[in-house]
């Protein structure tokens, strides 16, 4: 079963990479871009579990390794 974990910086945490991308987009003429946030998407293929157990495993992985809970939030989506 495929799982997608999306990790983003929490609101209020400085995102210098997002700022740089936002500035570059404006420099290239893309008006109307006000805020850019950069995150990461981790796709996992987990075998041998139902949807509920797969979600719980992904939750444990996110809490223990994939996200820094001090500065990042995460969301989990079971894809298939």
C-alpha cells in the first residue's frame, strides 16, 4: 500500500528557501506570488497491512524520523 507523507515547516518558522524561490519568481516576472513555503514529500510502499495499520505505521515513521516535530508539521495520505 502506498503512503504519501508531506512535511512542511510550521507557520511562523522562517523558510529561507521559500523566500529565495519567491524572490526569484518575482524577478522572472511572475507577479502575485506573496508567500512561498518549501517542504518535502516522502512516498512509502508498505506491504502486509490494511489501510488503518498502514496509516499508523506511517504516523510512527513521521513522528520518529521523517519530521522534526519542533519546527515541522506533517500530513499522511494513503494513496492505494
